[in-house]
């Protein structure tokens, strides 16, 4: 099997932002995506080209155009959100984004009528129906197909940084999970989701997809739903690991970090320098630690097993990538990584709101919808109750 990789200009960027539709009074999910998209659609009945459906009828997805800078992509998304609100506000419906909804039940959700989704759910059954989750996807243009897989492998080294920074799913179906990102572990239950295999060449990737097609696992490469994957149709590497983010500030910060890391690796490959990669067992452990402990995780940062606090590593990356960010036009967005660390990641803010409101998860939804309208509160986060996901060894070592 030959898989063509579309031509793409180096380090162009596009962002996809999945948004939940919630009742403005109760905070529960509402199943009206078809109505919203119909209002936003074209006169001939087609969906808006940048505001689209997703697996469940409680979700709409905003898709930016291809841009040269992260700020331009964020502006694009904010304009799409304003357009969506012209439809949802009169209905008393709020927009919300987090990795999971704090209290909604998966079995109450309706699936978007779609042959592709029907096939997915027919195969995956209970686990597929559990996919009441939201994320952001960041595409970065790759100008040479042979760079795509080395960059995927290199980005795995920074997986826990991005997972911890974006973690926003501490609750699931009304329960506090003890995880910063429950979404990360939910999504990997799908057959071709989760961490990518670390292939050496594009031919290895083609052989893999051919094997899956031959055995009926997928119909084409687009059904390989890795956390980080090449996207041949667009000529990009697509970062899909991040939880949904409740503010444009955070989407900008995470998008800038991904943009800068990918561009740096692309330049290094031009100079004959391969990205640093970790052993697959370290990558898997890092994913678990970041999902469990979020910004308090101690992660593995080198093939020799060196470990560092992810919070410290994020600040170091902001410093290291400063010149790259200036060149890519996202210096302010990259600097906002520090603002997120000061204010607390979304999972920390959600836990703090629940603690301050007697455990009310409706209050958590209200805070999330408010944040989406108003932006990130940049006042430093206190050290009061609810700041931490849980107690225990943040390396995951010891115990059973």
C-alpha cells in the first residue's frame, strides 16, 4: 500500500477545538448539534465548512483554516465561536470545553447519524459508547514526508508535558477519578487509539496500515486514531493527546508549544539531527504519570532514565523555545504557558471550584462555561484545598 502525503508548507498550523453544548440552567449536556449546525449551514443544506459535527450530538467542532501563526488560528477559532453563540445563546445553551463533562452520563448521549460512526460503535460497543470526551487537535505542516514519523517519535518525548498542561478531566460521570486526565485513559480503549508505534520509515507505516486494512481493522489510514499521528491528507503531524481546553488562552499556549517543538524538530532534521526519542516503555509510563498527577508528575526525560518534575520542564521549554516562538510569531502565546502554571491547569481549577462549593459539579460546569466566555484568570492560584489531584508518589513507583 502506498499512502500519499500531501504537500504542505513547513510549520503552517491549524487547530481543531471540540466544544460541548450544555443547558445554561442545569449544566447538563444537550443533544442539539444537528439543530445548531443546520442554522449555521450553507443555503444548500451543507454544514458550515469550519463548524462541524462530531461523534455525539452534544458536540460541535470548530476547525481553523490553515495559518502561518498560532495567534491567527486562535483569532479564527474565536470568530467561529462567536458565530456559534449567535445560534446557541438564544436557545439558552452554553458552550463548554474540558476533557470530560463533570457529571453527565454517557448512556444518555445520542450519536450523530453517520455511517462511519455507526461502524465504529458496532465494533467497539460499550467502550465506543463511553467516548463522552473532548479534546483539541493541532496540525503542523511538514514539508517532507520523511520527516513525519521522526517528528511523531520526537513529540512522544514531550507527550507528558502537553498532557499535564492540558489536563482537564478530573471527573467522570459524577465521580472524582483521582486523575488529572481521565480522558487520556478512556480514549486509548479504542482499537487503534492511544500511543503510536514508533516506526522508522514511511514504508513501515504503510505496511502497518496495509495489515490493518487486510484484516478488516480499518478501512483506511484515517481510522488510525493515535494520540500523535501523521495526517497524510493534509501533509501534517497531528497532536491529538491534549484534553479539551476551556479558554482560548490555554489553546494558544498549548498550540504554541506544539508549534515550536515541531518546527524545531523539523529544522533539526534538515540539519541531519534526529529528535531525542524515549523507549516505548518510558513513553507509556510518562503518559500514565501525566494523566494521574498532572502538573505534579515526575516524568522521565531522557533514555538513561533521568527524571524531572514536569512543571520545571515546562518552564525550561518556554525558555529554550523563546527564539523559535519569536520567529513563528507566537512569543506571547508560548509565554502564556507560565500563566497556566500560575493560575492552575484546568483540572486543578475544577477541583478547587468543587471544593469551594461543597462538591457541586454544577458549579464546576458553570465555572467552565464562564471561563470560555471570559478567558483565563491570571491571578496566581492559591495552595488551598482542591489544588492537587491526590496524594501519593507522583512517580507511580512503590505500592500496588
